[in-house]
């Protein structure tokens, strides 16, 4: 899922971006659903203006059997990309009952482009794995 939509209204040009970054390692896989909107226009003094907003939904999935995760006590994961990233740290007091972990966020500023690479690092108990996410054509 990749997309780019432009529209003009009220002397303002709006470009919408929608990308799905995916990738996997030996133990984990992940996807980053990313949406952004850029706005170009002119203010009352005819000066060029620009603003942007973005939202993401990051999902990390364990590729093995759920039973293998039951004894996990700590899970830390992060994704990094040229314009920012996100991270999460989870502690488990009871057996883990899910294989999928999700985090969401968003903001303003520089936006992620479809040709950029997202690095993922996962640490669980005494193990770790790194891999990359890319937009598939």
C-alpha cells in the first residue's frame, strides 16, 4: 500500500502520503503503516507557508509459537528512521498471551518518504534481533 494524493483548495496545495513499510528477521516481523499530509500555501502577506502532520501504527509480530513467549519477562523494541522513530518497553508479570505488539504515534515536522529505510531493534529477555523495513513496490 503506497500512495500519494495531491489536491488544491483555497490557494493551498495538500499532498497526502500513505505507505506500508514491512520486513522481518528470523524471530520477529514488523510493519509500519504511515500516513502524512503536507500543506503548501501563502499567508495574508503572500509569503509561502508549509506545514505537515503524520501518524503511524507500528506492529511487531512474533513468528514462532505463542508457547515460546509464555515465559518472556521483558520486551523492548524500537524503530528508527531518518525523520524520527518510536519505542516501547513492556514488562510481563504473567505468561505472555499475545504474539503481536502495537504502538501508535504522530506529530509534525519532517515526514517519512517511501524510499527511506526503517531500522528495527527488538530485545526480549537475553535475546536481540535487528532488521529493516522497506516499502515494497
